[in-house]
C-alpha cells in the first residue's frame, strides 16, 4: 500500500508541474515565431534580384503591396501567394501555418496584422486543410495544376476558409475558363464533334461532376457511354 500511495503522490506532483509549464488553453503548443528572419538571414536573400528593398522581419512587410484577394470578386492569378505557399509547404523544416495565419480554433483564422477573419476552423478542419494544401502543392490532380499557374485556394473557394464537403460553383470555374460557349469550342473533339462534354444533353450539370480539385477527375459521360474514349485533366 505504501508503494501505491507513493505512486499517487508522484503522479500528483508531475501533474502540478505540467500545469505550471503548459499555458492554459494552449493545447501544449509553444508560441509560434512569426519572424521570417528566424529562418532567413535577410529579406534580400529570398527576393527577386530586381525587387525593391524591403524593411521588416515578417509578412507584414509584404502586405502593403501584395494585398490578399477579396472574397467574391473574380478570381485572379496570384503568383506571389502561390510561390510563398509552395516554398513553405515543400520546406524540409515544415513551416507552421500560424507563422502567417493567426488561428483560434472554432473562432477565427486570418493573416498577420489584419483584423478580418476568414472563418473559424476547428483543429480537425485545419488538419484537413493542411492535407489539401499538400495535395495542392504536390498531387497529380487539378489542385496542383492550378498551383502551377499561380491559383491558390481563394481562387476557387473565395476568401472563406473551406470546410469538409465545400463545393465550388460553376460561376467560379467559368470566371476563368468560360464563358461556357467558348469552353465548348475548345473541347470539341476532332473525330466525333458531338462527343463534347461541355455541350451535351446534361444542361446545367455541376463542373465538379467531372472535375475534382483534390482527387481524381472522371468523365461523367462515361457512366453511360462506356465505349467513348474521353480524357480529362487530373484523371487517369
């Protein structure tokens, strides 16, 4: 019984020490260092040769010129954001998203030095977003094809942080790839012109029936027309 009592006492001491070391509400995480200079010796070493001189030590020095995309406006190519994210996703050091994005689970998610929140992802949602970002950077799907052309998450999902099951509207796709009439002209097959996936009897079908952002795309027509030979970007 003495041994059992000593174990309980030692467990209590360990718990009290742990509470003293780990801040309440921090989930055991240490504060994130938001300084770029914690990894880079100076801004000049990572900027293009003809770039203006930048004074500062974190992302706030870039934001006056590189303004984040606004919510519902037409998507645009954003090579700055794309290159910045690609460089840090591929980093061997595994840069924490919170270096640039302040996050309070279930309440807010934004960008340093800006008060606007883009949503309130939970820990589970943020893990999912991290996986999707890795796919965006390295996959064989449409997400990586968009990344190569400088299109980031907001280009498809607008400014709000997407959650599991989020869909992309046809209008968002056609803002870059449309209008649908011109898209149909581009996809008209030479050998069988009527086998055009963008000009068919499926009126108003969602683009995502075929085109998957973070998974393998499939030609919806082939569910019925199994003998057709139809290819799709981001598919087999």
